[in-house]
C-alpha cells in the first residue's frame, strides 16, 4: 500500500506530461491528416491516383539516401526561419520580416565566403555564419527599435523592410558584389571558397545539425532562463510585465534581434551549405514559409523541426510526384495551404478530437507544449 502511494505522484506527473505533449501535437497532427485527405480528393478530381501520388511523394522525399539529403537540405533553412518567427511570437510579436532578415544574412555570409581567402575552414565557415546571423540581427533591430520608440507596428515595418532587403540584395548581387567572371551574365555573387562551405556528415547536411542545436538552444533560452521567462511574460501581458519590473522595451528589441539572428543564420546556411553563393531567387519564400512552420509547430522550438521536415519533404518529393504520377507540383502547395488552414482554424480540429480549447496558463509558462 505504501509502495503504491509512493509511486502514485510519479505516475500522475507522467500522465500529466503525456497529456500536455498530446495537447501540443494533436492539432497539427490531425491538421496534416485532414490536409492530406483533402489533397487526395483534389487528386481524384484532377484524374490522378492519390495512392500513386503519395507513394511517389514519399519516395522522392525519403526513398533513398540522396532523397533524404535533399529533404533535410530543404528543411534546414525552414527550421531557422520557423524558429525566428516562433521566438518572436513568444514575446507577442509577429515577425513578418524573417524573409528580409534571411536574405540579408544570406548575402552577407556569401560576401564573407568569397571575399576572404586563406582562412582555415574551422575559422572561415563559422565566421561567415556569424556574420550572416549578425546581419539578420541588425536588420531585426530596426523594427524592434521603431516599435519601442515610435509605436510603429512590427507587422507593417517588417513587411516594408522585406522589400528593402529584396532590392538591396538584388543590387549587391548585380552590382558591387557581382561575380566578375566573363562568362557570368546573371545577377549573383562569386562562389564561396571551399573553406567557407558547410560539409556533409554522411548524407546529413551539417547545417541541419546546426538547426537542431539551434532549436535546443532556443528551447533552453525560453523555458530554462530568466530572460526567457521575461520574454514570455511580456508576450502574455506586457502591462503586467512592466508593473513587475520587466523592461518591456528592452525585451522587444532583444527579441526581434534574436529572431533576426535566427533568420540570418537560415540564410547563411542556405548560402554556405546548399547554394555555394548568393543568387536572387534562390531564397524566395523561405522566410515567409517560416510563418507556416512556426504555426504548424505551435510556436514550439521542438515542434518547428517536424513541421519543417514535413514541408521540406513535400518540396523534395513534389518533383517525383510530378514525374511518376503526373501530378502538378502546385498540388503540394495546395495541400500545405489546407494543412495551415486547419492549424489556424484549430477550433474545427479540436472539435474533431474533442480537445479542450484552452490550456492552463501555468502550462504555458512552464512548458514548451502550448497550443498557442
């Protein structure tokens, strides 16, 4: 009797932990299934066999070591941009500017990669990564400072800064940083030196490993440090946080800078580990897709990883689905859109799985598995 009583609290804690985890993953999981189901109906309506199409999709994404490598390559920048958006969400900020921050990070990393010669790889690659991340952080500082000191809404500012970043990087790639090779006729930078490139670890891109480490660091920062607690408190109620002595203005600026740093790292990894140079158009949409990844992962750092892999797999497998099953590649975008719709309209999904709509506030403060 005594033994059972002693183990009961442990069992209760385990059950509560499993329940919190289920609350965190159930909505996106069901949303994915619903999206795939509607995608199957669309495939049938277009005259395609959904079984053949999804089989080809899986084969193109995970059917071989090369396919897995391609999926991880496409998922890596999405993890970073998803972390950037999710981190800003925790402070109640909507960072629409991950695309611009990613572009700035990508072009600065390329510059460090092709302009500095003679450095050993152990210094050159980290230096290029750091430069790209800091460029993204500085670009994230702008909307954070404007919101703090002028009251400008970060959504409007970051949207405008995206256009600035697009035009700025286009100018650099077609102007002072353009590849001077006589055979080059397009806007792009020179190739980076081998010492700045990120190698493969077997068939796993080293950038993907860095993305996993970044997710762990972000989780630790948010849920195991005083700074993270202050950031989340500002996100829950900035007025109460101010009353409690938290410097809200400092938290807003710092959050946007960390968010920009993560997005800049995503662009750096794309340049150093995949493209080998910066070329306008190669990074299109990666920052915006970070919003999708963050929402699908319920703004949880660990939830961002499978969400990014899912989107990366759909992109990597879409060409195989197109060639093997005769399905237009745009179908994968439609399926992704439906998945995001069901994640955003989570009331529908929660009714389907009979899940309570509001989690306990203590759970939101103490664990990463929040449904918000």
